[in-house]
């Protein structure tokens, strides 16, 4: 059984709360990673489009 920092055993509610915090943290990290992945993907798309645009008018 998990225990608090002072050594007392955690109540079922405390255990549930810490599990909920872990779950929320996991969702937050996944959300941030998804955002970063999308940002990279869009950055690549913009760079490719800009290159094509420049080639069209300078080529």
C-alpha cells in the first residue's frame, strides 16, 4: 500500500486522487506532444509550399 511522505498509509481517496492526477498529467503530456507534432507537420507544409511558390515565380 502507498504511503504519504510522513509515513502514514494513504486512504483510498488519497490513492484515487493521485491516480487521477497521474491520468490528467498523462493526458496533458500527450496533448502537448500532439500539439508539437502538429506544429512540426504544419511547419514542413509551409516550407514546402513556400519553396514551390518561389520556384513558380523565379523558375
